[in-house]
């Protein structure tokens, strides 16, 4: 199974930078004519926003991004929290003729307050 990985040049919360990196890696491993079943993206070394994290000598902190970019990402996050399917990335396609199979999907006990089991 082909795979690719990369360390981002800078700490970021910019979805556009993350998606662009994922697309670049996909192009590196994509083989035309191969019947892909699924693919995924895995993140590691995730830190809370308030955490300064450990930067390398020449790394840039995310707060070096222009204010407009930070405001855009904040606005997108707020919209996504309120309307989870309102915004999608154009790179993922607008007219999705496929649907993911959910018959074996586990319940979201740890990620959805509405599905959390309450014990009295």
C-alpha cells in the first residue's frame, strides 16, 4: 500500500495549507488505472492553540500568518460548528455521486454529546 508523509514547514491551523499538502502527497503516490478503495490522512503532534509548541530554529509560528488568513479560518470554523455540512472544500468535489458506507460505522460516543451514554 503506497503511503507518503511530510512534516509541515510551520505550525498551522490553515485548512488550505493542510489540504494543499495532502493533495501534493496524493499526487506523489497516485497511480492511474489502479482501483482505489479508500484513502485517509493522518495527523500527529497536534497541540492546543494556546500551546506554543516546540519550534525548530527557522520555523515560523502560526501567528505569523496574515490577520486576514487567521480571521478567515476562524470564520470557517465557526460556520462549521454551527452548520457542519455547510462548507466543503472544492477539491473534494461539489457533486458527490458516491456516499461512504456507514453500515459498520461505530457510534460516536466519544465525539458527539448527543450520542453519549448517560448512567444514572
